[in-house]
C-alpha cells in the first residue's frame, strides 16, 4: 500500500486493482504445515533510532494506516513513517498540555485517533491535525494510566488505580467500573478477544472480564499462586494463555502451568515474570518478554490438555546475548516482532514467513562438491531439509541449517539409486515420492542418511513423468500416455484418464475435477494457503490475489533473487519455494495484496508552506531500501529517486493544477504495478502578481549586483583550491563523496578530523566562502561540466553530483549561473 502525504493536507491511502489474469496451466492446490527454524529469523535494529528524542522505548503500536507509534520513557510519543519522526511531548506538539513524557500505554480508537496513557494523565492525539489534548475527567486527573482497550462498539476503556473508566466512541465520559476495594490491586493489562469480551489482568491479583454490551465486570476464578500479568487468546486451541508475575505461563481456564516458562535462570526469577506475549499463528511460535529477556516457544499440537504445549525455541545467535531491559512486544501487519527496550535499544525480529519475505539460499555445498552452481530441476521442502533434483547429480538431500549435502546416487540404503525428475513431497508421512522408470519410489531420511523403497503395487504401465501428492493418502501420477491415481492408504491403483502426450503437470481443481497438461512450455501454477495464485515461467514469477486483482512480479535478475532462470515452484505452508539456476528462494505470501484500498487520488492545495510531498509505503523496517519514481505526465519518463529518498520538491512546478503520478518498489527493489495519483492545485490570487512584480523590480538591481560579487568570490575560491594545500585536500574529499546526498559539513569535518569551528576558521583564511557554499558550488561546477560533455539526463546528473532532486539542481543552477540546466546544455 502506498501512502502520499502533503504538508498541511490530510493523508490519503491508495490501492490499485489490476485486471485478473487468465490461468492457462493446471492449478495445483497443496497444503502443508508451516515450519520455522532459527535460520528463518533475522535481527534488525530500529532504523530511525537516532531520530528519537530519548533512546528508550517502552511501548510500540502500529495504527491502521501503517504508522508506527513509540511510547518512550521520557520523550513522549513518536510517530514514524519510515523516514521522519513526529514527536508529541511537553517540549514540542504537547507543549503546555502534557504533564508527563513517560508513556505507559497506547491505543487507536474507531475514528483513527490515538489515545495516550502517561504517568500523569490521559491524552488524545489527532493524527491529521498533529494536535494533542488532555482528556479531562474527574476520575483520572493527573493519575497514572495503566492500560487502554477499545471494544467492538468503539468505546474506549481506560484502566487506572482500582477503576476502569469507559468513554463513548466520540470520546465523552460514559461510566466507571470498580474492580474492588483492595488498594493494592489495579488493572494491569486489557485484551479484547474474538467474542467481544474484554479480559483484564489485575496487578497482584487474578483476572476479570468486562461485557461491553451491559458494562458489567465479572471476577473470574484464579487459584494460581502468582498474579496474572498478561492474557492472550489462542483461537486455534480455543482457549487463553496467561502470563504471570513469577509463575511463568499457564493455560486458561485449565490452569495448567507450562514448565518451559518457569525455568529459573540465575539467582532471580525474572524469566518467570512475564510482561506480555504474542502468538504467531503462522509459525506457531509464542513470543514472550519477561523482566530479563525475550523468549520464544514452539507451540506443539497436542490433544492432551495435561501435556506441556510449549517447548523452548532457541534464539541463540539471533538476538543480542545477555540479560535485557525490554518492554512489551508487538507485531506489525507484516508479521515482524517489535521489541521495545532500554538495553539493548529497540529491535525487530523478522521471519522469512512474514508477509512477502524472501530468503535466498545458493546451496554453496553444491558448488564446493561439484564445481557447478546449484541447478534445481525439481525441489521439495521438508522442514529444514530440501530434496533437490538436478539432471547431472540426480536426487540430493540438503540441510539448510548446516549446509550438509548428500546424494542418493552415491550413498543411500539399501543401495545407491539414480532416480528421475518427477518429485513430490509426501503429505501424510515423512519423505518424498520419486520414480525410477515405471516404478514409484518412496524416499526418506534420518539425519543425512537417505533411505528408499520401491512400491511394488504402484508400477505404472508407462514411464512416470509427473507426481503430485494431493493429500488424504492420494498420489496423482502422470505418465507418457495416461493419468493414474495411487491410493497409498488403501494400496490401490486406478486409471483416471488417457493423455495425448507426456503429462507435464497434474492436479485436481477446487471442485474435484482432474486437470493436467502435456505442454512442456505451459506455465507452472500453484495456489498457496492464502488463496494467492503463483504462476511461473522460465523468466518470471507472478503472485496474484483473486480478492483484489493485485499482483507482484519477480524476475531472475532481481537483487534478492539472483538466478539465471526459474525452474520449479512448490508450496511451503503459505509461502512458496522457488527453484532455479543458481539458488532457491523461500518467498512469503504477500498479505498486502489482499488489503482493500481507499481512494486512488488526493488533492493538495499549494500554499506558502507547501513546498514538498513526502512519500511512504509504511515499511518502516526497510524504508532505506524502498525507491520512488514520479512524473507529471503519463507520457513522460519516470524520474526515479535514490533509495531512501522520499521527498518530491514542488518549488519549481509552476502555477496551475498539476497531476502527479507516483509508484514505488518493495524493500527488494521490485517495482509494483500500482500507481498513486496526486492532484496539486496551485491557485495564485491575481493581485499577488502585482505585488510580486513590484518587489521583483525593486530587488532586481540589488540581486544582479550581489550575484556578480558572489560569482567572482566563488570563482576565486575554486581557483585557489589548486594552490592552497588545505583546499586541495578539501577538494579531494568533496570529489570522492560527490554522489552522496547526505554529505555535508559534518561529514567533511569527520573526513578531515577537524572540529566544525576549526573548519570554518580554515575556510575563512583560505577561501572567501563557507564550507557548505563550497560543497554546493563544487557540485554545480561538476553538473555544468556533465551538461556540456555528456548526453546524460538532468535527473541522472542531479543524482550523480549529489542533489536530492532534478528540481533542486535546476533551482540552484539558475541561482548560480542565471540559466537553467536545459539552457546551459543548449549553449
């Protein structure tokens, strides 16, 4: 989703639908449980940590528009769009309003406004107006706010002291609920479950629930010795998990403790003192923050409620070692886990199964053992292990966690065996299906040892050419002349259809119809568990959402793919495994393709303070890798901004209505087909022209004289560079950093190991310009040379010499030389 935001204007959201594509090849449906390994999780520091008013964050929240909100320990609330940080505290937007900059909780109401709990009162942020106001309520005053929840009817519930205060959806006070007379017990956390009930954990107590329909509060049974601190719903197992303060995690209402969460580390019980927890239903991992660290537990599927469900999932080598001071974790809409902290500072854990994520594996062991890079013909995933068929080496087994590789043709039991290309993951048991001529073969492994057996009752009438295990003990087999169905649960073989050639792909449709193709060039098509249709050809891969018609496309040359061509795709949970020449990739299904989009156009009225449009895809974690492109006419070429740049300068677009088209890449550099459209109105009142003309005439002579003096002074400064040793050194540094748009005086000081004060003194004695003027003038001189000596576009030259946009280069160029870059090129 692409967001455009103009100064002094409300933001707008865009979703662009692309017409549905026709699917020619057979649609191959498959299901599989998602498995996750440590290799699939990566660690990231908070990208915009340096923009925070204080380094310590206690609360993180993502709103429905995609903005990340940080509740800090002393710096107020910060809103992050991936590029800029907007701060609300007692010294900025909240000056004279906020009485505390220590944020304790955050929530977004049904109107999109942000409710902020602090140590001294409750506040409300209007995102569009960037204003903050204090909520005046006699039951709250300047008291500390512990928690906030929003019910399905839009009401806001605020927990503090022995009370829970209800506000209506419009923000007006409604009622007050008391949790009891014990002053030691306070509402600690609140959670809205899928049934609309609000669950409340009580500080130094148990659990109560609120029915928002009748504003009733009910205390629930709690006979565990430790107080409840946090509660999370488990919709898969139809129950709840309760974090306690000193007693680990228990299942509720069974009240069975999870031993893995009570293991004491060191002399303290900090690891059993739970801050909060979050369940990733996709990977079946439970993420937990405690007083001393972050932990992950694999949620084992078991029907026995008395048996432990959680087993430790090691994070060694993923997160920083040692004990930590961290806060309450949360997950963003991409599935990344955000851990706010003091020591270490806030960090993010992303999984290769997060929305749209890509993980590449070049299988280096293959090139080390064979001197050939990996050339996948067919591939099947089995947890951390991958079965890879290559035409030269035949079937091999690859362990992605340690890089080990074993070849079935060299070492297998009962004996080495060379199999053919058909390959399919066995759905109801371990291992894969492959073949040897007309014979069906079941291969499996124990560690890196490969075992196999022939299936005597499944010898086909002709050579096997395609295999597809469709689940429920059924295997579709394509041959040179027919399609067979092998029921390996019943050990029966049945002919389904004749074919007029060699079967290349075979499957059942959603309504049970047999689908197959004999066309070797037919695109390979599969459907993941999210319903997204993936279509592979030799040189492209497309993910298509039937819900919205949106797509994203991959090419072998994409930076994060790095293959010569694509050869095979297969399902891995709701991700796919893409095989090719040079590597294979795990690509997560992109949930953003299913999101409904709002209006496709915004209108920004240009006023005095409107100088630029700021762009964001709300991908804060990878904003530095996202690129934008824009144009003012559909027939124009796209002007591409460098990676990490998100500002379009509007200073030189002229008056009158302008239409701006914008597109963006994802974090991997893939350009999306969707475009955002922004109409910019520039209504200059007629009487301003007379005023501007008068001012222009009055200043014309002064400006001309000043420019002549400045130009002479700057030419002198550049010429003296050649004879002054210091200026020669400065010139070398500036020249080597020419294309770095962030290079300025501070960077120049670092390169020359000088203080800013000494730098200015040296420039004062060696040249009659400031350091910043020198850098700007040097870039302009280089731009002038490139305009005269090359055929590069103005945009290419602008970025090459370090300007943030072609418009800014044109503005500076005209100020310095009195003509535009285009006029300079024309002579």
